[in-house]
């Protein structure tokens, strides 16, 4: 039965500041992990307001990249139809949903947000000090195992100081750390004392989890297996592993389709009923009358020869893809939500 929810909303809104970095802010250069000195620059950092529910009961946290983030979710569906995963799941299950998707991230970046210990970002602050307020340019300490990613942005803490970590797209390896609360300057030498703890992980410790990681580095199967295990093992009794789908209009022998098939086969064998078979739902379940003439009514999926050809080629019907044929459209998201809800209900989680 659906759980009732009286959740309030928690808002995390970093302040907007403009600082002179490096020598202009601290009197010294910006020391990177390699002890090189970066040129001081002036910048204004715009950080988003992160809005999350504050559940008073069972909740579900979704982890992943652009698919989980609802990329192109408005395409294909009628205006006014909200096909976002969190909206559909709240309707289907009656629970609160944390959506922790971030487009463009690889598996190691998602692990950092998930809070995996050895994947946390360790920051190198100028002069080993966190400024009393505002924004400061930082780099990753050499002991950080997660790779730099230009799409990274999420809230967290260094020691007990809340703030947001934002990638500097124009400067590989560099980030901004923006304090959300002014205070005193704090000593933070590179290493354990400068670890950035994910607020997303902290907020979802009482939640169950669905993880879909690695779509942006599917060519690294061994790494994906390792990273999937790390994410699952963090909460093995309350985690589901979600499979991948390929880009649209792929041929039977395409490398992308082979990569997806290899990962999905491994995950299905490894996790059993804790594996969500995305390809099965997009290819098979979407043909069943209850879904095709239910949530998918008006989609025209399976009505064209192209959809049938895609199926014969081992792919997802193109009617469920967005215009870029890499992401799903709104109809595809409705299928994913049904898949998640069905397994959560089957396991008795909601």
C-alpha cells in the first residue's frame, strides 16, 4: 500500500559571492596538489538552490547521470504532462523521492556524491585555508581517486562547513568551493582534513536507493563493475541496480549495444531481483496492453515499421527516444517509472 507523506521541503541555497582568488584574497598564490601556482583571477560564481523533500516516512533516492536527471523528459508528451521520475514515482508509490541525477557524470563522480569513502573529493585550498566567506578556487588533492568532471556541482561539507562544489569548465582539474554560511577562516590541509562530504548522501541515509551509474563510461566495463559493487555494498539491503539502454537507431553489431548488453548481463547475474532490467521494460513490457494503452496511450510506440526494426536489431523503439536519440523522451520516462515502482512494490519497500 502507498505510504502517506507529509514531507516538508529542505532548501540548500549557497550565497552568491565575488572574490579575488589566490594572491588577491590571501596574499599568496593558489597552491595546486602538484604545488604549482595558478594565476589569481576574479570570478562570480552562480550556484543553484538545491531543493529536496524532508520525508517523515519511507523515501527513495535515485542516483545517476542525465537519465536520472530527467534529460529531455518534456519531449514527445503533451504539454502539461509531468513525466519526471520523481513525479511519477510519488504518484505510483505515494512516497517522497530524492532525485540525485547529474548529467554528464561518470561512475566515479556519482560515487563521490553517493558518499563512498575512497571516492570522496579531497580539496587543495589556497594556503591550506578555507576563507571565512564566499567562494574560493580549489583543485583536487593528488590522493583523490575520483576524476575531475566539468559537470560536477553538488552541496556538501568540508569539516563542518557547508558549501557547494562547482567544477570550473574552463579549467580542467579546478573547482570552486562556495561557503553557504559565513564564519571564521579554517585550516584545512590537503588530505582527510579537506574531504568534501556529500550532503546528498547525508540526507538519504534513511532512504532506499536506486543506482544507475556508468552510462557515460560504458567502455570501462571492469571499472563499472567495481563502481557498481561499491555503490551497492554501501547499503546492500536497501539498494537496487538499474540497467542501461543504448543510444537509439543502433545496428545489431554496434559497439554501444554490445557494451550495454555486457553490463546488463553481468548486473542481472550478480544482483538477481535487485536488478532493474531497463531493456526488458523498454522493449518488452512497453508492448503489453496495460502499459501500451495505459501510460503510453498517445505515444504511437510500436505503430511504425521503424520501431519494429529497432526491436529486431536488439534496440529500444525509437518512439521512446528524444530527438538526440541518446536520451529517452517523456514516454520512455513513464516506462522507467513503472519499472522502478513495480520492483519497489514487489520487494515490499512501499
